[in-house]
C-alpha cells in the first residue's frame, strides 16, 4: 500500500464536506469575522517597507525551494511572508546601526548590500524551514536538510550557521510567527463560496487561484503599481502619496477576492461575474473594486496575445 496516501498531505483541501464534521455556516461566519478583524489590524499597522522582499526573484527562488522539498502551498506563502518581514526589520536595523556609528557612507552600504545578497539563499532556506515547522508538515525541513541543500547549491554554510540564522530570524520577529497569509483568506472565501452555491467548482477554482497567487507574488511591484495608477488616475507610480497606498498592499482580503475573481475569469469568463458578485456579498468589498483588481491581475499575468477578448 502507498504510505503517502495515508500519511501524506492531500494535494488540495477538501472543501464543503456535507457531513457532521464539515464546517457549519455559523463557524464559517465566525472565521470570516476573525479574518476581517485581523486584516483591519494589519492594514492599520502597515509599514511602508512591507512587500520589498516578497516579489520577483526572491519569491520565485523561495517557491522553487518549496517545490524541491515537496512542501504544500501553506508553507511557501507563510515562508515568503516571514522572509519579507524579517528582511524588512533586519535591513532597517543594519541601516540604523551604520548611521549611528558613522559608517553610513555609500561604500559601506554597498558592502552591506553585497553581504545580504550572499546570505539571501540562507535566509530563504531558514524561513522555509521554520514555515514547515509551523505548519506541522510531515516533511519538515531540518537544519541538516537545509545545510545539504545549501551545499549542493554551491553555498558554503554549515549546520551551526543554519541554526544560528534560525535563531536570528526568531529574535528579529520577536518569536511571533503568527504571520497572516493570503492563502488563509483565499481558502476561507472558497469554502464559503461552495457552501453558498454548490454549482461552483471550488477545487478547480482553488488550483487556478494558487497559480494566480504565485504569479502575483512574482509580479507584485508591477501589479500594485498598476493598481495604484488606476485608483489615483496617475500616470506614474512614483508619487509622494505612494507610501500611503501601503494599506491597500496589505489588504489580504482584497487580494484574495481579486485572485479568485481573476481565476474564475481564466477558467470561464461567462460565469466570472456571478463569482465576483458572490465575493462582493460575502466580503462587502464593492464589485467594481474586485473587477478592477482582477482585471489588472489578468493583464499582468497573461500575455496579451494569449488573452481571450470578449
């Protein structure tokens, strides 16, 4: 018998279980309220530097590492959020220290940047390792596995350095690893969608939504620059008010509905309006806002020559 069928993580969540152990409407409603409150809190406490390390090559490399270790989606999204928050605080600390000691010259900061680039793969591995622990995945990435991976990739880090780096991340994050992930919002909304309308093919929509979310991370700056220009009717993302837009960039509920909306359009544009209307009713986010964001995602993620024009 294939042991992985017993002990392995399911390839995708089991949505809308119509049995006594399934999630009730009351529990789904309570979960949505909790997520909405957490989202509001995160938006109020948003830092303008959030997001600088969870896009492009950094996100792509982290996702490839998770794929190599055969880790589930929840690990990669938690790891990339963890990496972003750690590096934001770490770089701010390095900058403040250099400034306070009078070593804030361009040459010194260039040296610091070079050191960060050399350590980037180490930080990625450590965050993946910690995320696999938090998610209690059976294929947990141990320091030994992380060290072997780094050595095989041509990075000369020892097992003790990996362990010290893990402690560094923990201390920098104040041992708080309860970092919100867009996957939690996305899967909760899909569960509610399927509960409200059994005709929605939730599992298919989930698989496509994950691909859209992956690409959104890798094209994050492009996506949010376009959203900013659309919202402000500006011709350039370089504006004095750009930093104020960070609250929108930290809105995981908005991101989740836009990703699902884009995925539904990609799957079947004839039913996407219905899905978006339901998402608007569930979250109270205006349908026009969901459509605008979903349209940007489709435009950024799908080449124009492959897009189907109605």
